C-alpha cells in the first residue's frame, strides 16, 4: 500500500514539475510549482517525516510562492515578451549534459548501496531542534540575517518612486 501512495504522489510531483517548465503563463507556472510542493509534502508525510512536510508547506508553499507572485506582478511583461523563444540553442547545448547526469544518477540509484533503515525516530521535532540550536546555531543565525537583508532589499526595490 505504501508504494501505491508513493506512486500517486510521485506521479503528481512529476506532472506538476513538467507543468512548471512547459507552461507559458507565469501565473499557471506558479500554480504548478505550488502543486509540486504539495505533492512533495505528501511524499514526506508518507515517509514519516512530518516535520519536513510542515516546513515544506510553511516555508516554501506559503512564503516562497507569495514572493514569486509578488515578483510576477511587478515585472513589466512587455519587456519579457521580447526575449521569448531565444532558448532553443541553449536547450540543444544542455541536452547532452543533462542526459549524462541522468544516466549517472540512474546508475547510482540502481547499483548504489544505501544506508540501512535506522528505525523510526520517536520525536523528530525535538531532535531537529536540538541539532539546529546546538551544532548549527551559527549557520542558522547567518541564514536569518541573510533572509532579513533580502526582505528589506525586496521592500526597497518594490517601493514605488514618489515624485
């Protein structure tokens, strides 16, 4: 039964990711992105990682998607339309590299030896919190400052000029 749930969420995730890449309307692309984030959260829940699913929904599905919608609404799309269709050469250049990476990843998945299952963690929120605020306190605070600077910069850039 677990593989069926994983198959459903995995198919949903792949379809949504393809929608993000191939849809022309940027708002529809954001909706496909949100759908892929929800599918990934479902995969996390099915694997027993409720904390990751919650973080996925809170941070990515809410904050990042709202930020993308803000950016999409402030971009002058008449300037963007001029550059549409110039990426065929880049696609042809990147395809061999992507194919090699895909083959290498498939080989690693098929032939690789993965760590044995360590068992179920009883309280993963407590363990993540303990690790975050002891071993990784400095990087956590640096990330907080970087996000604060980015937020202030986004507010200053998005502000309309008066005068």
